[in-house]
C-alpha cells in the first residue's frame, strides 16, 4: 500500500520521526482498547478523544476543569484524573484540526494518523481506513511494561512501571530491524542505523591504531548522513578523519564531509548546530534505549556495552543482511513479529561491589557542586546541558544523581543502585517495580532510598504504598529505614507516611525529603541512617548506662546525666540534637522517680529499671 513518492537521500532525523518513543506505550494503551475494530472517521475521532481523556494528547484550548486535571503531569503522560464524556466532547469541538494526512479525512481522523504513525513503522500497530486495527505481539510485550488502574468514582489514574526491561527489549528489537529505506518513509538511504553503528564500532575497536572507545560523538554525523550499509567504508572515512584532525575536528570540517562529500551538495537546508549537536544527541538517546551502548570519556564516545555482548552478536548474525520491502503491510508484519530468542538473552549482571566502584568512577567526573546543581535543576524541571546527563530521562537521572550525592557526601556508606546500567555504571533504565531504587548500608544498618519525579496525588498513590512494601522486604535483612525523595513532597504523601509509621508502631520509618532539603541534609548530617530515639526505653543500653551513672554518683541531676549520655552515645545517635537528648533524659528520670517537678540541676535517686517489680 505504498503511498509516497520521490524518495531522496536524507540525514537520519530522530528529532522529527521519533521525538519521544518512550511515550508510545501509553498511546498504545488507548489504541489497544480498539483492537480489531474497523477504522473509520468516527472511530479515529473517538480514539483521539480517548487520548485526550487520559491526558496523553493535549490540545491548546483547554477548559478550566481540564487544566486543573492536567496541572500536575506533562503531555504524553497520564494525567491525574480522566476527563468526563462532556469534557472530551468539548475539547474535540473547541480544537478543530486543519491537519490532512494522505488516505485520511481532514481534521481529527488525520490527527489520529499523525499521533499513531510511528507505531506502524516500528511494528507496533497497523491501521488503515476500512481495515481492522492490529496490535502486534511486539506491542503487547511493550504494554506489559506498566499497569494502569482507574478509580471508578473519582476517575483517578494510577500507573506503575513494573517492568522497564520490557520496553528496552522492544526498542532493541525494533531498532535492530528498522530500515532507513522502508515503505513508510521517502528516503533512499539504505541501512539499519543500529546495525551500521555496531559494525562500525567493532571495526574501530579492532584497529590497534585507535583508542578502543568506540565512535566519537563528533564522528556520529557521518553515520547519520551515510547513504548505505557499508560499514567498512564508513570505518575507513572515520580513520582518515582521525588521521587529519585527531578526535576533535571543527564544526566546519564535519559539515563539509556531511554536506559536500556524503550528500554531494544536495542537502541545502541545514544548521551547523543541528548537524554537530542536535542530530547526534537524539541519535544517542534512541540508541541508548536499546541498552546496547555505553558512553565513555565523560560522554565523548559511544561504544558497545560489554554487558550486552551476546545480544550484539545475535543481532549482527540475524539482522545484518535484510530483505527490502515495497509494501507497507509486509514491512509491518516483518517488524511486528516478536523475536523471543533475542529478548530471552540475559544481560551480564553487575555485582554490588562493581556497581559501587563504577559509581565512584563517576564521582571523578561530577563533584558535589555539579551534582547539587543538576539535582536543583531537576527540582525546578529544568533541562540539563551536561553531555551525559541530558541523555538520561528525568526519573533515571534523579536515581543516578541521588546515588552519586549520597556516595559523594557519605563515602563510608555503601551505595548500591538497583537501576539497570551499562558497563560504565550509567543507568539505562530505572529500577524495576519489584524492588527499591537504591540500597545503602551504613555500619550494621540499612537505608532504602526511593526517588520519584511524581507530584500530587499520583505521588501518594503510586509511590508511598510500594515504598512500604519495599521497606518491609528490605528490613528482613537488617535494621532499616527509608528515605523518600521527590522534587516536592505532596501533603497527602506526608500524611500517608505518618500513618505507616504510626500503624507499624515506629518499625517502618520513612523520612520524606524534597530535593532541596535532601541536599541540605547531606551537607550537614554525620550519618545517612537517622540514629534517634523517642525514649531512653528504646535502648536497653541507654537505660542501663543511666542507672549505672545514678548509682555511681549516689544520685545525679538531669543536666549532668544528659551530658554524660550524649558523650557516651552521641556518635551512635548522631542525628539527635542536644534538645532531643534533654527531652528523653528528663522523661526517663521523671518516670523512674515518679516526680514531675524536678529542677534540672537537682540530684535525683530513682529505682533502676531492672529493679522495678514485674506486675
């Protein structure tokens, strides 16, 4: 069903063809509800309405009630609350579309085609007017990445990412098969970019004259403009470039090679910044979604992730040689088939000790000042300009930076992140939904660190309850607390945390910090674990020492007892202030002496706790 003509050679522009593939899974959640339905203008408009209902597609003109429901989330993500039927109808009516796609009626039907166009090219969903909507096996695997629940009364939407590894598997397979020259696009470039990148890197790394770090970010434009799948010629051109300019050719040199040499002057409409910065950044982002690539040299080189060598070998042996397609449906069927052999290949797992060492390596790149600045940017929802960090999605970046921050300020604490990472220790996805984000070990105690970018009620419903479950599992191994980090802490989250602490009689201690207060805590606290007590009775050792001091002195005043206990145990309970020590000391002396009018400097004798008769 080819419907495009006049193909030409073009650079690979992921900025337009695949702007945010990470959000495709949510759009597919809506489309999946209509699997098997015959597509017509009415159904296409209805599906657009459903994407609006869930907050995934957000037209410009918004009702006030809609703005409120969308306030705490971004476009492409589920909103906090579903829109009502009336709100959906009004949004469709108030935002008429002038858009027109070939084969689809002008207006919302064409907008539907634009929204879901990429799902066809990646083999996730197929649709055409008067034909049934098809959701592929590949898409169904992607849909298992997350779980969605809707409150029937309020319409509150809760979404939990339970298997981020499934998303990585889907994009690894899709990009391993995705051909530049395919029936859905008008290009003559004939290669599979991921395969071309893998083969070229292998050739560069096998060359003893090179540095063994893969391909430089400065060299990526050559691949992005490359016309065919000849990795040998691309490798030789990169070697020549290095011989002439080492690893730092000028912008002008790169543009001349791409425009005058590769494109033979046929590519006129370009900006230097796009060629040398924007195109490579987007290319790296998409390649990193597969988990197959690492960044080396503080982000200056992209290389093959050694943890995924088996997958790389499989891809090159199965997808380097490929069949060309002229028919859209045939190409879709090829892309849509789930390669179970590929996704079942296990990654080489990094040990906890190795993870710690890799984290320390990144501290040679990012000092406290940089970490603090980047976390502050996350709190304010500002983008990063760092060559590496800007390639990480905000939730993944928050996990990585939080782990770095703790390790930087508390070097004696063991910090073990649970996110998936490459062989350099850089995260490739967030931690899965069945375990905590970061496990920290301080002396004999544990601190589970959970982070989220979620705000509002979503934060309460989707983060606090799983945190309690993760903490319960973590406490089976050692005495432990939890630190909960978010850009800001929602008031309902604080109340929920207080309820968990009360309901567990203090056994489950969750300490919420917004990013600003976490930074302040790390800069000023002597320990990550909060060593505090609400009463001397919480520690038999403190009670025993208090009674001992009283007997030794034949009576002791509250201030002296407080000072001596703080001298003996202050390091162990480093989070306690002088005021807290005074409060727990006075409370103990009052209870043991049965007197509540004691002066602070009045020597007191009481019945030792061990001598109190058992009732």
